[in-house]
């Protein structure tokens, strides 16, 4: 497999993880969403949108614990 193909596959996989995480987040399934954000962050650890979404997720988890 060529380097370019591996990079394309990796980018597609990351996008799939992000879509799944966002869908779970919208359904308030935060623990599951966190797993998918973590997988995406392994491929792009400095991505500001992923980091912001992960922070928002933790904020929502904290709010749930206060209820």
C-alpha cells in the first residue's frame, strides 16, 4: 500500500470516528462519544475542533453529575 493511500485511509477513518462521536454526543451518549473522540485525537492530537468538542463533552458530563 502506498503512503498516499495509507494517509487517505487514515483521514477517512478519522472522519468516520468524528461523525460517530458527534452523533453520539447529540444523543447525549457522552461516554461512548468520548471513545470516538479519543480515536480521532490519536490521529490528530492537536486538532482544535476535536479538543474543543472533547472539552464540551466533559463539561456536559460534569453537568449530568450535578443533576
